[in-house]
């Protein structure tokens, strides 16, 4: 039984990573109705910016804030320059665009900062949390950051005019335009916010997985799995999904023989497919009804 | 948040390509074929090897084109089917000692089955969800191939070495040249098969599903059957390409079949023009030669060059090589009138 609780705790700790990423995925899905395959790379690039700022002597929280601002502006710029012209294009063209973005960011990060692994500092320290060997203070801090982010997003979408406008623009663009919402800019704002959340995820994840251009691939797949499990329409579901995926991954690794580190990605694949087939809307998402 | 989505206002998955615009006329096809037969006689062995790879990737891109351009389904997971084909062929040749030519149809059938089965859960998914599921498949495949359980068969991380076949009947040809003509024969057969498939009843069903799924089912098309069938056919052809690739490269290893390969094939399809079958060879040339050029400019830059070119294609020639070919055709027509 102790093994079980320990594994669940460790699962929650890793789950926080996936929850952060899933939150960014859901954010962009809400804004543009597409899954951004370059999300992980955008987060990776932001994390490198933060690392570079710290190398130049900026203190952690200063670099953190500057990176947030940079990512927000960067997200908006990408949308305005590259994806706004594609808004009416077929889905295929959009997916191709995401893949192009993925390749560009990954390759240029490798070019600027090369592919060696770098240490990324944590603001929370890495001593054991409350005397427990399983969760370090960094992981506890990461869980805390994820939950704070979730609460902030909830208040933003629920209680501000801007949040309401963004929701309206995402779900019924035509009607939203009729009541005077600038839907095009709402989408850009969604990109900016998703990029900023992604950068937070990146900066939280980097101390755990170490900083390098390919650090996000596995995390992104798990973030997708978490978002799909929680329901792509629900930020709350995404966070819960993230924790569940983390717990599931750890338990499967412990109790099912033959599943070790080497099967991490196939587990995520199996999870994505199972959820999409059994309950396509996810645990907390709303099913979409199509009308001809 | 609304729970009702209007299908009419929703963006199309893939732009509808008219059936006639999917292939080339007889004359042009024969000229292309003659070129493909004659060129290897005048170039070095290494170039012949590259031409073989060109044909092999063209097959893989063609397979994706049938799936996406034909039936309107996405796949970012073609590398997985390619890997299964390559491994099937390598294992049969090295462990069971079966002749290389015989392994091709076996690889095709196994991949058809695999694709058909993967098409079952994929049925429930459309658009981005399908892209996501296949993306996960492609990233998971190298790890599955490295798995300890299959190590005896797959060679684990080390991979398997494949022997290159000699020209049969004592033909005076180098191994590379024989393999080229062998690949060419297989490619032509598969191309003819694909063209006829798209002209057939099944092909029309694919296109009806692509253009409007609900309308297609209202016309009595078994949507589930034809969607999985498209997946199966596409995976089967990709498997044959993978098997040919294994024979040509003489080596299979898990890390040759990563998501990068899947992305390259997808890119090849977009560059060649979605739904235009002859474009596959243009797309294939693009994904084989452009990285070499990019690496020549600066190492590690190929990804960025790929991405930038892809954006250029999306913005400037959204129909890829098909659009270029159509413009050229119109110009020639004008010149003739004058």
C-alpha cells in the first residue's frame, strides 16, 4: 500500500508538468479550434530566452517576467504574420503551417544555442518537500504554479469582459462579430496567452528534464494526452487530465511488468487513442453536435 | 459555449480536387516513364541510388496522397507504416531467408492489415484529432521497435543489416542499377493501380467522403468501410515503399523512422500538390534534395529551410506542383495559339 501511495504522489509530481503543457494546448484550442503542433517548441524557445537572460545576469524573476512578455508578444506576432492569412484555408494547410513552424523553431534553437544539455535553475530549491523524499520543493512549487494559473484563467474567462469576448469569438465567430467583438484580435490574444502559458510550463519543466531543443517532444505528446483526457474544451479538465496521466504513467510503470521508461510514448499513444474512441469529448469536455 | 457546430460554415479538411485534375495524360506519362528508364544509363552509381530513393519516397508520398487527397483523412504517422514495411522485409530476408522480391507483397499485406486496424479507431476522429492520433503513433513507433521483447527479431537499437540483391539471370548490371529498375517496375505498377483505384467506384466513394461525409453517407456510401479501406491501402503502399527502402539502404534501425520522416512525407505531399498523384515525385525530389542543399549552406539549418520553404509554398502556391504545372500548361496553350 505504501508503494501505491508513493507512486501516486510521484505521479502527481510529474503530472504537474503535463498539466502545465495541457493548459497551453487547451488555451490555443479554445482560441483557434486547432491543435498547435508547434506549442512545445514555442515553449522550448521561450525557456531558452529565459536561460539566455539569466546568463546575461538578469535575476530569476526578472527573466521570468521578461520571458512572459516576450512569449506573449511573440505568440501574437506569429498569429498576425503567419496564421491570420490562413484563417479561411483548409485544415490541412493549417496543420502544414504548424509543422513548418515546428521545424523552424526547433532548428533555429539548435542553431543559436546548440544541442548540448543545459542546467536550468529553479526558484523553489530542490530539497525534499515537508520531509517527503518523493516530492521536491520544486515539484511542489510546480504544482502550486499550475493551480494558481488555473484559478487565474478561470477568473479571466468567467468574470472579465475580455474573457467573455474570447469565449464568444471562439464558439460562434459570426454572432460574436455581430455584437461588435473584434474576433480576429481575440484569436491573436489567444495565441499570445497560449504562448505565455507555454513559456511558464517550459520554465517549470526545464529544471526536471534539462534544457535542450528536443526537450519538449515527449512532454508535448503527454500534454496532448492530458488535454484529450480532460477534454479539449475545458482548462480545468486539462489540469486534472495532466495529473491523472502522470499518476497513470507511474502506476503502469510499477505494476505492469515490461513497461519501463522505454515505453513512455507508446503509453501516451494508447491513452490518446483509447480516450478518443471511448469518450471523444474527454472527461470534462462538452460533446460537439454537428448540424448540417 | 455552444455545443452545436455548423457543418456548412466549417472549413473544409482538404480542398476538393476534381478527378480529372488528379493524374496526367497518356502522352506526358509516357514521356516521364521514358525519362525514368533512360536517365540511369548515363549517371554514376551514387546518383542511381539517389534516384532509387526518389522513387521509393515518391511511393510513400503517393500513398499519403491517396489517403489525404483522395479520402480527406490526415496522417502524420506514415513513418510508422513505412517502418513496419521495412522491418517486415528485413526480418523475412535475414531470419527466414526469403527472396527480397517475395517480401514486398508480404510487407504490403501486413501493412494493409495494420493500417486497416489503425483506421478503426481513426474512424471516430476527424481533422486535427486524426492528425494528433497519427502524430502520437509516429513518435511512439521507434520506442516500440527498440523494445526488449522483440530484440531477437528486430535487433533492438542496433537494427538489422540487409544484403543487397544481385541482378538476376546474369544481367550485366550493377546492383544499384538492377535495384533501380526493380523499384521502377514496382512503382509503375503501383502508380497504375492508384490511378485506376481513384477512377473506380471505391475512388469515387473516397472523394465523396472527402467532399462531404454526411452527404456521402446519405448517398448510400459505407463511410466507415471506405475510410478504413483508404487507410489500409495507403498503409499497404507505404509498407511496400518501406520494404524497398530497407533493401536499397541495406539497413533498418528504429531511429531511421522517427517523426521527422513522417513530417518529410507530409511535406512532400503538400509541395507536390495534395490530390495530384504525379506531384508525388516532385514532392519526393524536394524532400530528398533540399535537405542536402540546406546542409551545404549551414549544418543544422535544414529544419529551418524546410519550414520556411513550406510556408512559402503554402502562401505562394497553395496547390503545390499541380499549380505550377497548370500555369505551364496554360502558357504552352497560349504559345500554340499564337
